[in-house]
C-alpha cells in the first residue's frame, strides 16, 4: 500500500512459469527392435554366412516335425495327415507290447554303451598324444592319416571288412590258412558283432573326433605348462593336471551330446554288416524302422518308434545337463 498517495498498489508477483510438461517415456518395446536391427546391420556378413545352416535346420529339422502327428493316426497317403483316422497312443501300446521291443532295446543300448565307453575316450587320448608331438611335420602327417577314414563311406568300409574277414576267401583267413592256423569266423559270429561294429566306428571316426579337442588344447595357456615344468612335473603329470582340466568343459559338453544319441546306432553300418547268422544281435531300432516302415508300409507305427527314440534322447540330454551343472560344470545350456 502507498501511504503517501492514498491508493493501493498491486502486490509484487512472482514471474509466471508455465507448468512443465512431462517428457514422453521412451517406447520400451522399440528398444529390442532397434537393438536387433543394429546387430543385424553390424554383423550382417556373419548372419549371411550362417544363413545356409539356419535354412537347413528349418527345412530338414523343424518343418518335418509337423509329420510327427501321424504317430497318433492310422496314416493313409491317400487321405493325408489331416483326414487320417486318429488312434491316440495305440501304436505306442502296440510297440511296447511287441516281443521285439526288448530285443531291439538290448541291441541298441549294448552297441551304444560300447561306443560310449570304448570309442568316446579315444579321440581325447589321441588329441593329447598328438599335442605332445614336437615335430610339426610328423604331427600333420599323422593327423592326415587318422582323418582320412572319416571321408570313406560305410559301403566302402563294410566292403573292406568283408574282403578282410570273409570265411572262405578273406585276406586274413588266407594268411591263417597258409600258416596252418584255424580260420577266424568273424562276420557270422554273433558274439563278435557288437565288437566289430564298435571297431569300425573307432577306425572311421576316432581321428576326426580329435579336431575339437585339439582346438580346445590349443587355447590352453602355455604358462601353465611352464609352471608345471618348473615344479618338476613330467609329461604325464602335465597331461593329467594341466591339459585334461583345461579341456574338461569341452569333454562334458560332447559327452552330454553323445548321451543324447544313445538310441541312434546308425542305419547304414548295421544294415550292411547284418546277415541271417547275427540277426538276433544286429536288429536295432534303425533297421526295424526300415524293415517295418519302408518295406511293409507301416508309416504311423514306425513314426511312433522314431518319436519314442527322440523323447528318450531329449530326456537323457536334459538329465545329463542337469547332473553336469550340479557337479559345477557349464553344461550345454
């Protein structure tokens, strides 16, 4: 108030400030999309390189899963998958009650367990021994020799086996006859069939299996070997205390994947080496599916057999991966 003028003066007012409008929150859903586009743009050549493999799995692994529904139908090629009669678990019940089920399970598990305990450790041992070679020249030569059988087909390998061990005119039996020794009955001896199949797999794939382990050994810190040498450790102790612990994670991962294939023996090898004399020990799930599904046309029944194998394999992978993590390993995922 103005005391001299006798009139009121307005009170001083603060400067007017407009209310601040809240900034719109960023669209959270757009962040993953922007990140995906950024990753695709940055690594476009890597994704392009992986595209054939991705397409392979989509076309030949995931898309055919739609056909698994015929395991629950009486599938007819004329009616198609959609119009075929639905029978539920009838084919599974028939398979599990079939007298051949236990025989197939025994043969399949026996061959795979022999491969697991005899074949699986050999690439590890061979990779460690190759790593200990001082001469790069001999190392490359031996690697080439042990890799070559992998590129031979099972038809050729089985043919070589017949040429070597045929009872009448096989090379081995001819040599034994010249020496006056008894002939070896290998191809028609049921007691030797599982060993013969395992031996063929070892000869064909043991060298090729060393590639992953050699790559893992190449990544081991050389200072660990130097420290072990200073402490007085010899070659065997360095292999046991340095090399094996360093590649243990790779060994566990490959072991888990191998356990997942415990129901797959391999059709070609067993089919080519089978004959009437060894049928009791040579009939496995793969040959049974071919005989019943392809030759007899029971597609739904053999689809149920294949689905059973897949479920068992998946269960074993999940179980073994869980056990690996319980023991402190990384596992597959």
